[in-house]
């Protein structure tokens, strides 16, 4: 039976898994119910696994003959968002799968079911990586630290994301590119320290609020006046705290945010300038500033040969006209980038929005949903990467 036909034949299983997982979203690494559900499915499929990164799972499908190792990754965690979709299988625990990770897990389970029945056609082995903590918790880093890319060592790694990240990728289409597809994100926190005084006697104090305001406005000029306008960069201050009373000059203000870049040189430049500007403006206002660079994710960069393999596999599933070349990266981030720093591979997108069905809300929205009719495509592409395009061969 053709892989496409097999994927279509298990489509109802994929939908059931997605709905079951959608009902029980959990946050960060505290994914006990989610992990238990996935392990139960893998047990039913007869696929061995071990746990990593607290609640993550590394499963292994052995092929019939020696060969390289391919890794396929799906993230597991939800978001602390109260769901407002009105779906009959909506979550009611105060969290929500508002980024499509429920679909990612269901797609990887579908892939597992397909390839576990085709072991005689697999050269080498396939690792299935179910990863916790993608939403800003550093889950990929902990999975890697726990050895998910070793024993046996992985040759190539692939992942996908559902939704409407790229508007040019329509319903049921697959989008891919070589090179950068998503940006790096670097978080920061700044504390401005002044001196308190009564508002009627400002000369006796040092105003942390006016200093912070001047600093925040100045930081915007890094992107508008110091970064090459042909490069992609954005800096956002998304949090500010300070103030004690309406008539008191505030001695302490904290603000924070992140900046996003596609090029490492821009990330390094903005990091250095952020500290320089904050400290210089504070000094000019007789205040002090402490700058903390909190880290983040590097850019998600696809290796060209791996991207070509994805395009070839996707063409066999959805046809040439439905494989879209992504020409402009998105400034969103993904810790899939950490796997791609270690191993060759590619990250691609599956278009699951559908205006005709009212499925138009963006990621991290309380009404986010996916068109379940498209979900069989993900396992079909993954399975074709495994069966028709073994890791390390370069065949497309």
C-alpha cells in the first residue's frame, strides 16, 4: 500500500490522538498526563522508548538493515491560556494547546504507526523525539543534554509546525526553504536604580522612571538607525514595573523584553549596544543600570540538502503545486534550532488554517485551531523521509 494511502487510512486515529491530547494541555516540563498518554500509545504500537528531560520521550524504531539514524521531533507543551474555541474537546483546565503542539504529537504518533509497520523498508533506525518545554523553557537543550541525539548518534533531524506561520502556505500545503526560516530571540532585563524623594523636591532624588523612559526610546534606535536596513531585526520592550505613589520620585524601575535577529553578527551587536546605551543613559541621569541578558534560542537554519529532501517527500504527498518555497523568514522562534545547530536537518510548515471553516486565528490566541482534514499530510511526509529518503543519502 502507498504511504499516502496508509496515512489516509489512519487519519481518524490521528484526529483522535489530537483531540485527546488537546483536552489535557500542560505547561513546561510538568507534562505528566501528556507523557503518560503518549507512552501508552507507544506501548500499543510496540515501540520501545525511554524518558528524557523529565517528561520527554525518546522512542526508537529499528529498521531491517543497517544504516543511518533519522530523528523526528514533536513538541508537547501547551500555554497558560484559557481556551475560547468552543470545541467539544476543548480544554477546561485553564491551559490550552494554542500553538498546535497537540497536532504535532498526533502527527508523530501517526508517523510511528506507519513506519512501525514498514520496518522491512527502513535502512537504519528512526528516533521519535517527544519534547517538553518548547514554549520558552529550553526543552530542546535538556533533551540534547540527556542524550537524545546520541546512542545511536543521529545523522539528520526533522521537525514541522502547523498553523498559519507563513500566509503564503495555504490549507494542506507544505512550506520549506533552505537557510534561515525562523529568527533568534534573546531576552533581556534592565533594572534602573535612582534615589527616592518627594515629587515636590525632585532635585533631591534621581528619577528612575524618566531615566527608564529615555532608555526605552533610545533602544528603538538600535534597529532603526544602527542595524543594516536590509537585515531583519526587531526589539521589543514588553514589560515595565515601577512606582510607589503618585507624588514620589521612584527609585527603581525594571523593564524587559527581547530582540530578534536572523544574523549572528546582529545578535552580538545589539547585545553589546543594549548594555552600553542603558548604562550610559543611566549615568547621564545620575542613576545606575544593571543589564541582564537572559538567553534565548538561536535562528532556525535549514541545511540545503535536508530542505531538498523535505521538498521531495512533500511533493510525493501533496503535489508540486502545493509545495511552497518560503522566501522570507519569520521573526518567530523555535528551539528546533538547537537540534539543527548540532545535526543537519530541516524544519518545515504544514498549512492547517482554513478561512472557509473559520480557522483563521493566529498561534497563542485563545481561539486558535487547526483544520484536522490536513493532519494526515504530516505523517505521510515524515514517513516518506524515512522510507524514500534515508538520512545521509541526499536523495530527494
